C-alpha cells in the first residue's frame, strides 16, 4: 500500500514538474510577451512619441475637419518615423505645453515655439527648424503704423506666446495687454473694436488677415525669432535623436518641402 502511494505521489510530482517547465501555457506566454514588450519599449524610448501642441496656430498646427494638420505636425511625423515610433498628438492650451513636458505626460512640444531665455529655464530645445517674426495686425484705418505707436494702446495676444511676452514690454508705456486662448479670438476682438492691435507670429497673421476683411499686417516686424522643438529638461537622449532626425530632414530637403507646402515663397 505504501509502495502504491509512493508511486502515485512521484507520478504527481513528475507531472507537476513537466507542467511547470512548459512555457507554452497561455499564462506564461502572456507574461513573457508583456515583459518583452515592456523591455523593448523602454530600450527604444517608448513606441509612442507624444507631441503636445495647440492646434490654433495655422499653418503650423490647425484643425482640418477631424484632423490636426500643419507644418509642425508633418515635421513631428517625419521625426517619429525616423525614430521608428508612432506619433500621438495632444491638443492642449499653449501655456500648458511646458508643464505637460515637465510632468512627463508628453515627450515633445511642437507648436511654433520660440527659443527664449525664460523657456530655456524650464525645457530644452532642439536645433531650430525655421525662423519667424512677430508682427502687428491692425484695422485698415488704424493710426498705428509701427511698434512705436503701441504705447498706450490695447494690445491683443495669444496667452503664453512670444507675442504675449514681447507685447508685455509695452505695459511700461501704459499699454493694456488683453490675453486670449486663441489668436483668432484676439483678431475678432480687434474687429469688434475691443482692442487696437494684435501681436502674433507672421504666418498665422497672414491666415487671419486673408480670412477677415478690413485688417492688415504692418510692414515693420516687431521681432525676428527661431522655432524649435521642446523636450523635458535633461532628456538629452531624446533631444539628440530629434536633432539627428532634423539634420537628416534638412539634408534631404524634406524639411523645406514640408514648410513650402504650407508657406508659399513671396
């Protein structure tokens, strides 16, 4: 009886060992696959590249039907492809982009962002990919003819942009700055007589003027600046990859082709 019990016990142990060593069980296979995917994602920096933007800034980023399109979107898509990643776009308020990067919720910020000293304290920037300028939009019959005439005026800007930063300097000259979440809202406020001028980047300014009667862009630009891609401060690995991808896009002519697609030469 003892021998029979011992034989049955050993048979059960042997079957258990064979089962434990069998890696083809669904549970073991799923666990191994998940671990492998996690490891692969970590080594590659993640398969999804999250781009934070504010899609109210044509032609750099804007809504076209159900899609977000524009220069920054196509450049970011090209970068993601070179990194072997999938681009995911987060459309948020412009002044939320840097906090989104700092918290790690987004990998990169591409939103017509100008490199300046204040932003460099909070994020790192890639090599510039294009230049832009801040311009002044006024009504056709306005007495404002240049930057010097902004003193004492009501100036509309998009919250958190460099237009906001530069226009703020005029507060020392008794100007009042009205801040809007969207550049178009500032333009509409000017058309309605609520403010005297709008300070904004030249390319969206061109779009707003083309869509709105009775307004114009002044000939004299307020500033000239460079656009770049922002990443979390200290994320040198991603920054180097982005710079390498940008260099390849510049060398191949693809970068300029993307810009030319949206901005015609004048």
